C-alpha cells in the first residue's frame, strides 16, 4: 500500500515537471496513462523509468496532439467566455453550442491519450477510435468525465488544493480512470462489446 502511494506521488511529480513547458502536456498525458494503465493491471515496473521511456517514445506525436488540443480548447474556452459575458440575445444559444463542443472535446480526450498510450496507431486512427469509444461507451464516458471533473472541482473549492495537486493530482485521477479503461480495452481486445 505504501509502495503504491509512493509510486503515485513520484509519478505525479514527474507528470507535473514534464507539463511545465505547456507544449509537452500531451506527451506527459500519454506517458502518465502508459504507466497508470500498467498499474491498473499490476504490471508496472519502475514507475519513473517507465514514465520517462514513454515520454521519449511519444514526444513527437504528443506535442502534435497536445498542441492542437490546447489550441482548440483555448479557442472554444475564449469563445464561451466571450459569449457568457455578452448581453446580446444570440449569446445564450452560442454559449450552449460552444459548451457542447467543449464537452465533446473533453469526452474524446478521455479516450485519446489512453489509446495512444496503449496502442501503436496513427494520430488520425487514435482520434477516430477515441471518438467512436466516446459515443459507443457513453455510460463509461460519463463516468470518465466525472472522474476527470472531481479533482478540478476539489481544486477550485478547497484552499489546500495545492497539496493534492503536488502529491496526487493527475496521477491518482489517471489511475482511477485507467482501472475503468483497462476493462473497456480488454473487452474490445477479446472481441466483446
């Protein structure tokens, strides 16, 4: 138990350090899921070594995917903020359309980085598969979104959230999601639905 806690803390610190240059956030997420998917199946080796190997192996595609997603999220987020603060009559409808687009992007992201961590595919194929999974596994997608949102809400509502962010943050959330994702991927690999 203490070993697992130590692994989560060290993994989270590696994740945070490699996210500091924002351009590598996509690579950091792929690396994080590479390790947590193995942890969910009790197959992990040396956590730090595995993380940095995955980081090196996925650097190029992680920068591409992460950069494009960061740009999309920034544009949609800015658009939503502008529409929310506008007093025009059309702004409410525009805000809901933009919010729906953001929700779709977040839903696809719940599968995209884990898929890239687990399988060797092109970026386009990973994106296609992530979209298909987000739709075909809608109940799981909702659970994954909730698991991703709970830490964000905790951080916004708690004055001591920095302790969680530093010591558990992304690694704990990714591990919880990975436990569910391993089941989804195993069913698909075994030909089930």
